[in-house]
């Protein structure tokens, strides 16, 4: 009877699997994922979005007590009011309407625009306002919201649309870049949420609330059509409804900043003629006792360096105590010589070996560098005010300390050492304390290969020295340096570092209140150090992490619903605070959360550990309610809330259609490499896996992927990585091995780990050893190219953006950043560890190009002509080399595309080709026309060659 029941159950399960269909390329667009999520401050409401890959998102607002739910189609950019009574959000246009507007090549102003939604959480009523570009809440105040509208919809059907690229219209609120003309403002509406009363202010270009919400400052551009329209800067008292004119007249005013107490205001502005190329910005100041704004810094202010001026792009901010005002200055720009005739002068980039940066990098950063500001400060209440420059061209970077209340800023420079970034990828820096009253500089750290930061209270400067892998503090009061980690037999740097560079630190967890202790991470545990060195270090997780191979990291659970919030309270914790820790089991790959007392030395308390991948944990500001999402390979991500993790409430049910498809499973596999190294990876199997059958397998790799065992792999047209869930659903095994590298021999390292892992799996009867493919993108693409030169164990290969000739790639440019590629080989991922002239044999040994005569594996190469990371001529070298040798090779060049495909239509295209390629070589399917006869240039854009044929490639 038992045997009969087992047989019946077997057939029932088999029948259920048989009814499930494989994923196809039509499923992508509506496949869902979890978007943003947040809790109201009182913990009574959760707001979260579910987005589609290419479709309309859904925003939900759920009452956690009653489970009542508001559904806002296409809602996004949501935010709760500080008093938890309202929620405000944008409502995006229908995706189909945006698509049609793109098809019709509409101008940016004619594109469908976002609307604004306001949800009253007491009545559940939703108010909608059309054509709104932005909205703001005060950081702490209640009762008001302000929003800025789009220009009126004046599109005329008879107007011929201008040519526009698809990429220029990706967002509903895009606006065309200005051409030197002052952009006319639009309506600003200030809404009293409690009374429903609106006030409208015309032609507003910028606006900002004070922290308490009692004041709202805004700038008005005026209008050429309406000469009576107000121009200038105005300050609204939201409680009294009174309006104060701070500046009257035409100009450009921006970067508004209130002090902590909402009593003082500063901003930058200029009132020069519109056609004047170089604008003369001033810093303006106002307080509650002043009727108008006063110019506090102008071009002839004492202390301002000669030929320098206020920078209109620099950030303006008060110190927390309101006594100091920080702003940016910069050298006065040289105006363009209008007498130069453009076609009579040369257009040339001059490369000089003494330049700090290569010309491509300079050109890439030219706009950013032209706007760079240099931090300066002024004493707001001084009887003899003057500008104190805190930075300059030789000391360009600085950060405020203790929110500006400290008597100094922490400044840094790599001046004189920037050239080395060409081959090192980074530079060493000097650090200074710069006095905010005098500008006097005190060097505290020299030539640091690492990084430094001030403590929250400004009593210490914490820094990490990569040269010896240790942490130190500089004690501001005494000028002494304290070694924090030198005496410990524990490493605080990457123990698995396998690049030819100094290992990186595991990082800082947090500080305790009053700068009493700093918490630092080792590989597994968290340590507490006295920054003055007077107390012994404490392992606050008591070594539990290392003993159990669990990595603990401090979980910052305070959520920031307001993007303008300084989040000061998050910079430190109280001395004996009970905090949350993220826990990751390095053996099982399980994830979860623990709790521990920051002042204790004991094993953390387990709250939850499961076979899931958890998102960050976020807590309501004034309640013990938490929101998060979790997923696994088999379970789509969903949003949950809990108060204690003993029970949890599931708020979403994403992708219910997944149950209709043959999905899959993910398991950890382990093996030993030929040299005796312990190795592991992930093996994905179809849901209907039958051990009595033989399956084709694709190995997909990069560096280390096994930590993602429980990561959900949504079926999606990827940038050119392997679409794992798609291939698994379609009857493939997918193997993702981890790789560790030996400096100087990255190619053979790939052979050591990937090939041995594949051979280990081939011992299983259900792996078809004659039908194994490999796929990789970028660094993975390089390894694919290398592997097929070593033997013929692979039936098909796909290499995305590979490097095949390290000798030519070594001196190339990463056009996306303008950086030279030398650092990659000498210090980072390419792992040669020497220059081309020191070890030329390693460059040739690791270059697949020189071994192409050995290749017999059919291979597809993707090399895009706008690749900003790997020069696309590397793909050309691979294709032309193999073609010259008579090897089966194809190359895809997605025109104007990046290193990883960006445009969705290209992502969809490559998914189809990748399936057709592997299906032909690994499943015996028919070959598509693009593989057999190709696509002539004369047919480009007319046919894509997807049709299957009876021909052979």
C-alpha cells in the first residue's frame, strides 16, 4: 500500500511539473520587483512600491492595524509627512503614453508629465494635481507641503517635432538643458494640508522650507510676457501667511540654506545682465529681524583671494550652532574671446607628461571641474567679517567637522602625486586641520595610502593605513597618534585579497556618543576601541562570528523619509544601546539579523536566520515597527513588516505567475581543485529536474558568486550576463563557480577553478559532458576567451566585452572615466602585478590572442563601439584573429552601446541570440539565419536574422 501511494504521489508531482511551461522572452516586461519602502514615523502605516521591468508601477499605502490598503497606480517618489497624517507622491504617466510620445518624437516639453498625489491618511481621500515636477515637505514641521508645477501644456499639433534620441526621453520630468538663457519659473503651490487652503506664487524657479516648516523661501524669475510679475527672492511665513521681499529684481538665486533653528537664511545669487557670460555671484543673508536680504559676501569682501569670487554652484550651509556660514569660492573664469573665428583656429588636445591627469580624463571631467568650488567660511556675527578660505588649488577638498561647530575642518590633498593614479588607480594624500577663524593649516597625516575621517564630535581623526593594514586615531586636543589595531593578532583587512594591491579594510561600524568609542569590523566580528587608547579593545561580538564563520555588520535601522534630513542621530549610538546586526553565514550562505548591547562582550542574540536574502532593515522613527523585503532563488522578493520577527506580516505578493512556469532550484556544490584548493559554487537545476535524464550545462562566472545562493534571479533581458532563471527554466543546468586568483596567472587560475568544477559535476550521470557551454561578461568574458584556448571541453562559448590582448589593452583608455588601463593590470582585477616592461611574458601568457590557433570552440563575442571600460577593438582583435584562422566566430556590436547594454531593446535582442546560439550547440536545435548566412549591412534595420533555418553555421 505504501509503495502504491508513493508511486501515485510521484506521478501527481510529475504531472504538475509537466503542466508548467518554460519561460519565454515575452515574460520580461511585466515581471515585478520591490521598489522603495518606508514606514510612517508613528509606525501605523507602510508605504511601498511594486515595479515592473517595463510597465506601470503600483504604490501601496497600508494601515498596519486595520490592513486597509490604498493602491495608487503608477505612484513613485513617495514620502510621509512628519506627523504621519499624509503621504505625498508623484504619479507617473502611463507607460503606453510615454511610448507613444517617443514614437511621435515629441519635444521634452510636450512629453506626458508626472502628476502629484496627496493621500489624507485619516479619511483615505486622495487628491491629484496634474503636471507637477517636484514637491517638498519640511524636515520637522507639519501641516504644509509645497510643490512646483510644470509649464502649461501648450503643445500644438501642427508643430513639427524636433529630432530626439530615445535616451533623452527616459523620464517624465526631463527638461531640455538651458542655452545660456534664464529659464522662466512656474507656479509654486503651498498647501495647508489641515485646512486644504492653497496659495499660488508665479514664476518660481527654486524653493526650500526651513527645518520647522514655519518659513518657505523661493525665487521668482518674472516673465517676459507679464511685466507685473514679481522678480526676486521672497520669504513666506507659513503660520501667519505673510510674505517678505528679500531681494527685488531680476536675477538668478539658488542654494537656499536655513540654520538649525530656522531663524537665519543664506543663499547665492547674481543680478548681472542675462547675456553676460561670467556671472558675479554674491552670498546673501537674512534673519527674522531683517526686512531684506543683505549681501554678506561679494567680490571685494576682505579675505577673498585676488581674482577669486563666490561660486554659484557651491553648497551653502550653516554650522549647527548657526555661528558660521560655509560656502564655495573659486577662481574667476576666463571669458570666451568672441573675436576668435571658429573655423580659423585649430582644435587640438595637447597631452603633456607633467599633467596631473591624462587629457581624456580632463575632458571627461571638464564640466565638473569648471564648476568646482573651494570651501570657505565667514563668521556670521563678527563685527569685522571676512572670508576665511579653507581650501585652494593645492588643498582642494575639505569636510566640515561636528556639523560645522568644530574650530576646524578636515582637509586633504594629493597635489603633486596625481600622476601615479595612472598606474595605481589611486593616490596617497596629506591631511590637514584648517582653523575656521584664521585659515591656518596644521598637517596631521602625511602621504596616507588609505582614508581618514573625523569623529562625530570632532575630537579625533580616524584613519586607515593600507600600507600596514591598521587603524589609527589622531587626538585633536593633544596632537598625538594612537595605534588602535597594531597590537592585535586579528586582521582588519580583507583576508581573501587576491589582487596585486594592498588589501582594503573591512570598515567602520559606528561611533558611540561623545566619541567615547569607535567600532571597527574584522572579517567576522565587531570590535570596540577607545580612540584615546586608554582602554583595551573589546570584541563586542565575543568572537562568535569567527567561531561560526558568521559575518556581523552593524545595521543602521533609522530610516530617512526626508531627503533633506541631516540624519545626525545616525552618526553614533549610545554607550549601552541595543543595536541590530546583519548576520551572514559564510558556510551555508544564510542571512538574518541579530541583536547585541554595544557595550557588552557577548555572543549576539539570534533574532532570525534563514535561507533568504534580506534587504536592509528600516525602523519607524517613533515605534518598534520594522519593514524589509526578503527573497530566495525560488521566492520572489516581497515586503514584510514585523515588531519582533517572532511573527511577520507579508504585504505584497509579487509575481504570482511564477507558479505557472518551470522555475528551478539553487544548491551549493563543493569540490577540490587539482592543486588541492577547496572550492565552491552554485548549481541551478530546473524545477522538473529528473536525475535519470541528461542535461546540457552552461557555466557562468565572474569572480565569486556563491554568496548569492539565495538571491532571486528574475527573468530579465540582462546587460549581457547570463539570464540564469530563463536558461534553467528551459532545461539547462547552470553552474556558477567561485574563482580565487594567483597574481600573475589569472588565466590559469580560471582554468584551475572553473574547469575542475565542471569536471566534478560531469561525474554525475545527469550532466551531459559533451554539451557544456560557458558564458561571461567583461572579466568573465576574458576568462571565456582564455578557457577556449586551453582545451576542447566546451561545446560553445559566449564572451561579452572580453580583453584578449593584454599587451595592447594595457595602454588603452577607459573612455567612460578617461582613466588609463595600466592600473587594472598592475594593481587590480587583471592581476598581473607588474608593468608590461617588467614582466612581458606574463602579459603574453595571459593573452588569449596568442593561443587562438588552439581554439576549436564556436564562440560569440559582444563588443560595443561605445564601450567605456574595455576598448571595443579587443573584440575586433578576437573576431578577426579567429576568422583569419578559420574558426567559427560571430561578433555583435550594438551601436552606441556601453560596456554593459543599457538600451532595453538591445538587451532583449541579445537574449534571443544567446538562447538560439546555445540551443543550437547544446540542444541540437536549428540554427538562426544570423548564424548561418549573417546579416549584410544593406539589410541592417530591415531584418534581424532570428528565423530558424535548416542550414549549418
